[in-house]
C-alpha cells in the first residue's frame, strides 16, 4: 500500500499508508527476530552445538536474502531510470513486485511442531545439558528397578523417557495409555472410562492436548528498560537506526542523477548482502565484537571522508566506494546486533520488541531532522553517536562475555 500510494502522490494517503506499514513492520520484525533465534536453537540442539553458537550463521542467511532485495530492487530502478522511465512507471513495477511478495504469505504453513511454544523447552534442554555436561547423551536413560516378571522398555516421547510395561503391552485389553508429556503452554484433558471383559476389568484413558500460546505481558518490554545489559546494547542499536536514516535518506541525496543514485544503492545492497552472509558465518568462530569493530571502522571512515571531501558529480566512482564501506558496516551491524540481543538478554518477544523500538525510533528521528540541519552537522552527529556507543559497548564485561565464540557446551 505504501509503495502504491506513490503512483499518484496524495499526502494524506501517503502518510496513512506509511503508518499502516509501520504497524505491520513492527509485527514482522519482532516475529523475525524470535523465529530466527528459534531456528538457530533447534539446529544447535539437533547437532549438539552450544546454545546461541549459531546465531550469527542464521542471522547472516536472513540478511543475505533481505539485503539482496537492496541489490535487485535498486538495480531495477537504476535500469528503469536509465531508459528514462517516469516515476509512475517505476512505482507501478515496484507495487506489482510487492503484491507478489505479499501473496506468498498465503502459502506459509505452521511448523509441524506447532510453532514457537516449544522454544522454552529447547532452552531448558540446553540448560540441563550444560549442567550435566556435554558428554551425556540425550538418549541415555537410567532404567528404574523392575518388578519380577515385568520388563519395561524406554521409548522417547518429546524430550523425556516414557516407560511401557512390555507384559501389559501384549494384551491390548489390559493396556493403559499414559498421558502425554506436555510442553509448557499446553493443557491436558483426560477422560477415563472402564471396560469390563469376562476375565478382567481394565481402565482406558484418552488424552486430548490443547496447544495454547504463551501469555504476553504488554509491559514486559518496558520493564526491561531497567536492565543494565539492555541499556548498554541500546546505544549501538540507536546508532544502527541513525545509520539507516543516513544510508537511505541522506547519502542518496548527494547524487543528482537518478540512475546513478540507484546504481550506487545497488552496489550498497550487493556488498551488504554478501558481507552479511560472510560476517554471520565467521562471527560464530571469531566473536561478535571483532565483526562489530570492522563495521564501526567502515562507517567511521565514510563519515570522515564525506565530512572533509565532497566528491563532484563526475566522480561517481568515489560515491560507489563510499557505498561499499557503508554496505560492509551495515552488514556487520545488522548481523551482530541481532545475534547479541538473545545472547545478552533472552529470546523472548519483548527482547526483539525493544531492539526494533530503539532502532526504529532513531531511524524516524534521522528522517525527521533531515531537512532542518546541514550535512556537516549530521555527519558529526552520526560519528559522535557511533564513537560513544562503541565506547560503552566495548567497555561492558557482560557484552564481551556474550560476544565470545562458543566452542563447547559449557563455554
């Protein structure tokens, strides 16, 4: 709707659709952070990796595809403007692509494991394994003492052992079904009845499982603001929001020609996508602060260069070089901040809600003051916020501990 509202520009419709997009984006981004963490934790548990040791890899894959949109979309716009297409034609093409993307949501199916309510159980299993030691196998159980003439065999149901009496299993009339071991957020309703035969009377039970979503506390995200760990990481999150306002709202205005402007952003998107995958992959091995340091240096260089030198329009290759540095920095910030939040705090929805709140608020501020302050004031501000946030982030012992690469279950 927001993209289509630009086909025929009418400010009230544009602002209304922009607000609607903001509401939808809030739900999508919070869900994205929660789901990516869930997928990483399930993968870690299945292949016996330490908890949160693959967050960089999974965030890198997500940002690889997401920022690939920057490359494809901006390249398409650059080519359209290269052939002198009007703004209306460009927005019609983009609106059609957006419509196809939205329709794809109709084909998304729920996980066969019934979704996200199992995440807490996954984390509980990690905590149990870390406590007992990584050498203990998930499938090894101690058999309880058996009564004479009865043999019990363990089977695995979910993550807990369930024992059945082998002697009883031979006679279906005497078999008693045990209630399912339920995950958190599930309720069990058992209805029992008796069946009388000529020889015995046995009791049968039927278990009905109702999956209920975890409760949501609207104020939980606000209460997290008193957490010192959130306060530390919030500063670099605020900077990442400001940097996005610069990358999408400020930097393109330095280039006059529309085609060259979008070619520059296509380069930004290509580099961002490629380095997102690479940073995500290696950050799990070398650590998150090391990747953030590279990103911070790239952005710092871009601000200093643009402050002291204003490239001419004929020197478009210099803008392309700046776009490369901005893309590298954005890739490092996106992948590592997304991975630090669940590692430093937790994987609950309020954690990612705070992440997007601070980031989006800063982005909104960066767009709002765009027309009221000069170029050099903005560059100095971005650089100052970056320097202060870096100092706070790297000074925190908790952040340094959470950002280390995990190689063992107890690390």
